[in-house]
C-alpha cells in the first residue's frame, strides 16, 4: 500500500514547506515537490502536516478497570486527538510490576490503533524485576498517594530504584521533588518529573545544575485550568496534582517559553462520571482528545508557537524516552502523522468523544485549530470525525 499526502504544508526542520509526502507501507519514503503516484491520495490543501503526537503519560486502565477505558477506546481517543503513540502507566489492576504482568498487558494492548509503549511499575521489593525488564519507556515511581496502591516512601527503596533504571518517571509533589533529585544525583541516570503543576515545583526541578538530565512534563489541565474551575466543575476537576493558582499557571507557560518545560503529556486518567460524582471520588481527568485542539487554539492566540508545540509533544518525548524512528516528519521515519487545520473552529462536546468515560472537563470550550486526519504506520485511523480500526504496534527504544 502507498499513500500520498499532497498540497499540504509539511512541518520539517522547524519550518513549513509546501511539499508532498509519499508513504510506502509504514514508512515515509519521500518528501518531495513532485507528485508521485500512489494507491491512495489525501488532499491536504490549507492544512499542515505535523509529526503524530507522542503522549508520554496515559492511563488506559487495562487490565482491571475496563469499565473506565481499554486499549481500543483509549487509542481511539488518542487517534481523534492527533496522537499516534502513547506510553501507558502501570497503575492498572493488577499493577504492571512484574514481567508476567507486562507480557499480559502487551497482549491486551494489541488492539490499540495507535502505537504504544509501557512504563514499568516499581514497588518496595521488585528490583529484580526492574533489572530484568526489557523494552519499556521508564520505571514509574509514585512518591505521592494517588489512584492505585504504588506509593513508596522509604528513601532506601527509592534510591535503589533510581539506581537501577536509566530513566524514572516520577509522581512527586512539592518537596518530594527535592528528595528525588538528591537521590538521582547519586546515580548516572535521568529523571522525568510527571505533571509539574506549580511555580515552586518548577523552581525545585531546575534549581540545581547536576550531571543527570532532569525532564519536566506539564499537562494541558494545569495549563488551561486553575483551582477556580473547581467552582463550576467540582470533583470532575479533581486530579493529582490538584489544580493550582493563576500565578502557578503563568509559571508553567513561562517554562514553556524559556525551555524549562520539556514535554507536554495528557495524564489521560479516565473515570466514569458517576464515579467522579461520588463522595469518595477518584482523581483524574481524560485528556487525549483535547490536548492538541487546546494547544492549537493557544497557537492561534499566540501563546505558543507551532515549533515549540511540536518540540514538546513530538520531538522531545521521542528523545527523552529514546523512541526509535518517531517524532519527526522525515524520510525513513515511521509514517505517524497528524494533519491539522488551524482555521477549523469547533466546540468540545462530551457526546462526540471516543473515550469510554465520555466526558471532558473542557466540554463546551470553543477551540480554533483541530486535527482532522491521523495516520499511524501509514494507515488512516482517523478522518472526518470517523475512526478506522487498524491494529498498531509496540514501540522500540534506542539503547
Ligand atoms: O489525577 C490522577 N489520576 N493523578 C494520578 O497520578 C493518577 C491518575 C489515575 O490513574 O487516575
Ligand atoms: Zn501522577
Ligand atoms: Zn498519571
């Protein structure tokens, strides 16, 4: 099968060029001004072709909580949101903390229509598993209480985990960040702080220059909402870390401009609306379908450049987690692309979502700039609001 995307503007080498993209099987084989013949052609006139987004932080809930989401519905939401690769978190039921459970999750993930990878979970006593595990994005470390039962607060155990993995993805809040940095310093490994949400946390992350790489992830919900939104949304907008003040939100946007923020990821954490409205509501909000439209709307409002957005959502996640052949529109790279329409204005509507939980804290938001077509491994998996179910595959990593 070959596919030609013609007449669009291609995001390449940090700029936009009017070029055609020729795809053969699952690879971009030519980016050219010529019009080559293909089995199928997409006319991308007035549209922009960017690398498919790599969402480094999702909770697709499988196994164990498939009434909230599963790899098919979660990946449909991702595809509709211009995301072509997701990295799934280990706080499933049971948690992904040993090799056998990871194999089981690999089997379940085969129905995903976007490419996928996994963060491996850590516990107080699974160092032997961590040392053996292969082809994972990171080892996830929960230093703070949240959904699941994976919190670790013993420094000796934490140090052992940090010492045994090339990169840890850490849920740490407030001063826990300083504690994590003091431990990573004793190793030659890197650390990825998930969902940094406040001015203080951002300051803690980049305060000290150390030999290790310290990466900062922020989420759309912390960029576009503040604690004030709790007035309208109540527990629907409760997540960990909590929504913060406008001052904090401003610091995150500054971090995006000045380079202190390294990645944007959704922390897509679906729970049913019923669960969210209970007295003991769970933390988390879905986000795969709304991240790109929110960011493109911000591009239209000049809060962000397209270049920075592509760095934070495509190029950097592939670099940080060392994902092979993704994150760029480039000859020889995987044909994982998002075709976007910066002029399209549309409202986020709960009943149009593909996530199984079918609600969004951004319901009713009018946004300008939407993904219109998503291509994964050369297959069109999302087009004109419709999903086309084609199985995708697990990513691999550079050593
Ligand atoms: O709000 C959150 N929800 N924060 C987390 O750290 C976990 C996530 C979930 O799994 O529901
Ligand atoms: Zn977290
Ligand atoms: Zn999370």
